[in-house]
């Protein structure tokens, strides 16, 4: 079965890398000529088909474009889609049904629950979990075609995708956002950047390990879990000059205030201005 890749960015190249290793990748396309040239070189494609033949001869088409470009990419390809095709996109938020339903088209979204900050070939991971939603036929093709050594496929319902995508945002983007907040505090102290690695990262890893080992409630330490109202008041006073850090402190405290001693929660809610 021939697989064509449309979109040669971070996700597309990573998936394409594993497919190429199994001789499943027929060819690639990107509207950016430089991105296409880079992909052909990185994936070591000796003879890349022209666009029309890529679409016509591929049984499976992977649309690895940004979300708002998926339909544009499909519209460009549709005049060459004549025989049976299995269409996939990689959006974590959008459903498979953004592709039109036709007798010869089977649709699915397959989203890797992972972060791709830049192109890393060979991949830093050997295995990815893909969350699949869409037509039964396409999901079956994905299971049969994608190398099981590298991909584990889990089904997800269409209505679950917004919450699922938020799970990824909280697990990745907001971890980076919290890291930015930490680095702002280090800068305000007048300390060097390397203190993020020396001081903050070990504490971050310890905190995550505590959550894994003991759960959120038992893995917590600090002023909120102690119900230390005076300390929290001093923190808020210090952060008033930076509205972003001030709001972040209040928002995160709100999530864990339920684990504070019951008799202290009312005072904590008051100082944190939580209704």
C-alpha cells in the first residue's frame, strides 16, 4: 500500500520517517518548495513523484498541515482523487468529518499525543500513541499499515476531541508557560539563567515524581496545602507588579485549595479572591 504525505513540517516528517524505514512512504509534497526539498533530503527519497501522481497513486493520503490548511490541501488534491482513498489528518481538535463524505473516500483523524518543538530526525522517541477518530475502514487501515513497533492506536470519540486537545495543551504548552514564569522570577532575582536548570528543574522533577508516586493531594507541599494565609498574602503583594504572574498564582492555587485543611479553606478563598 502506497502512502503519500502532504505537509512536511515537524509532525509530517516524524511520521514519514517511520514510514520510510518500512518502505511504506511513496512520496511527499509541501507547497513550500524549500520544505519539500528539505523533506526529500532528510527522508532520503531517491525519486519523489510529482504532485498529481502522488495523489493518484497513493492509497493513503496523510494531510500533515496546520489545522486551517487541511481543507485547502484537500481541495487542491480532490481533482486527482478518483479511486478509493483513505484520508487522514493529524489535528488533535478537528474531527475526521472535515473531509467530505464520498463513496470512494474513507476519513480519519490520527493525532500523536506528543510534542514536536522542532524537526528531530531520527526521532527522539521510538513509539507514539495515536488517537484515532473517524470511519471504521480508515482506522482499520491505520492499524494494519502503521508499524506497530512505532505506533499504538487508541480510538477517541468525536465529542471528546476538544477536551482531549486541552489535555495536550495542559500537558505540554502550559508546562512550558509555567517554566517561563519560573524564569521570570529568576531574572527578577538578578540570577543567571542557568539557575533554571540548577535549581528549578530538580524541584520540578521531584514534584512530578511525588505526584506519580503519591497522587496530587499527598504529593503536595507549600503554603496552600498548609493553609498558610499570611505567606500567601505576602506572595500576592510581591506579584502585584506583574499581573500575569499574579493571575497565574491565583489560578493554580484555586485548583489545589480543596486539599488545604478544611478550617483554613475559607480564609484562603478570601485572600485569593475566590468566590
